């Protein structure tokens, strides 16, 4: 559905293509964007027609629902990734009922500019929503606070080393170099008792079940190396 004839386009207008399968929400978003002075070039009901329209019209920005036909899983988000890859000058805003962590991370990876990920609840605040659209279109980033919270939580979960204190990281680095507790004690100018407490804390934070300390040291070092620390 093309909503604005080409001869009505003003040079200062942002050109938008929208992808949303719900007719009511799609029409509501079109009216909202137009009322804010944006040119809605097209409003598409599925990812396939959306991608065809984006390739034809090359808009300034696209607004895409995550769940689209035919499977209503992540077609919209996958289409957004295609746009990011094929048309790097086109900004992308994803709308979702919830946070798709894997795809959200991929969307933000490499080039975290000109991209937004907003939960649909935020559209109710029309002023904030339009501001986010303009921010992203200008090359900025607009992330829903819930998106940020979940991605940070996932990062902490997938990288258990981030839970270590600076002192524990120092101890872990020396453990990875094969130092004994007494050697670590001398290197860090702390007592062996303090080293043992730090080592015990490291085992706990890395979820290493009590077996033999030597075995747990090896497992801890493997995690340290796996996550790219400068051991």
C-alpha cells in the first residue's frame, strides 16, 4: 500500500516503509507517522512484500514488526537484518511485543548506528516514539530500556567472568599462568589465606562444583581462556 504519491515528496521529509501484519496497528502507525510529517512510502503486511518495496524505494528508514507471516516467529526481524546488510544507508527500527535476544544482538552487532529496537508498548507514547524514529533516522540508536536490561543480563549470564571482582580477576590471571597460591600471594602482596578466599569465590562464581581443587583450577582457567581474557 503506497500512501504518498512521489510528486508529494519534500526533500526534507523522511521516507518511511512500514511492515506490520495487523491492519489496525498498521493503519494507526501510518496515520501517526504522517501526522508527524514523515512520508510513508509503503505499508506492507508481510516480510516478502516489505523487502521488495524496500529494494525498490530505498527509504530513509524502515519500521518493522518482529512477528510476520507466514510463521509469525521472527520473519520481520530477519528481514530487518537483510535491510541492514543490503542497504546500510537505510536506518531500521524494530517493533516487538518482547525481546528476541539472539536477533537483537545480531541487529546491533558490528554497526550499532541507525538502529532501534522498541517494544510495542512504547508506541502509546507517540511523542517518544516519533522522537526515536527521528533519532534513528539521523544515525543514532534507540533501544527500549527492557531491551538493554535483557541484553545486559544475557551478557552477564554468558560471560561468568564478568562477575569477578578486580582482585579475583588478578588472581584468575595468575592462576591461568600456572602460579600456585603461594606464588600468587607474593605477586599480589596479599596473604595466602586471602588468595584461598579469592580462589574459593572464583570457583563459586564460575559455578564449579566441589570436586578436587586442582581439577576446578583447570576448569576455571579454561573458562578464562575461552572468554578471551588476556591471560
